[in-house]
C-alpha cells in the first residue's frame, strides 16, 4: 500500500492506495505538469512580454504621422499656456469639459454673447500663435 496526497476543496488529503495506482497517479501529475509548461510557453501574452521590456513593432504604425501629431500637441499645449489664466480657464471649460457657453455665462452672471465674444477673441489669438509656430517648426526641420 502507498499513500498519495489528493486535493479536495483546496486541501490535500492523504489517501491509501495500491502501489500501482500511486505510480499511475504520480505519472499523471507529471504529465499534467509538463502539459501546462508547454501551454504556458506557447501562449506567452503580449502584456507579459511588454512588462518585461519587449517591444513589438506595429506594422500599421506611421512613425512620421505620430511625430507630427506629437509636435502638433506640443505646439497646441504651448499655445494654450500662452493665454492668461482667465482665457485658459474659459477654453478648458468649453473644449475640455464640454460646457456650453450659456452654462458658463450663467455661472459668471454675464450674457452668453459676452462669453461668445471672449471665446472668439481667444481662438483668433490661438490661431495666430499656431500659424507662427507651425510655420517656424516646418521650416526648422
């Protein structure tokens, strides 16, 4: 007779079995372990690889397009930073928080037309800033 550990409900229980059964049980456990190892090797996840520092090239990625988008974002960020705090707040409320001009006007206790005019002036200022800086960036590089 031999004793094997058999898992039941998360606990290992000692069970007495014949010697042949114990050998077959150990052989099955070893085969299961080897199969799991093979499966693990075959199914490495992309997430696990990237966590280890492995980078996968995206054949659809357009590096030049990504570079221009980053450059545009940097210039836009700089343009917004060039505004005074009140102008920056107004642009953030309208374009980043999707608030209506009417809602902002009510909060500030002014006519909606005043908010509309301020936004128009700010957008003109940003347009001029962007035209100058995009022109400079295109001809520098």
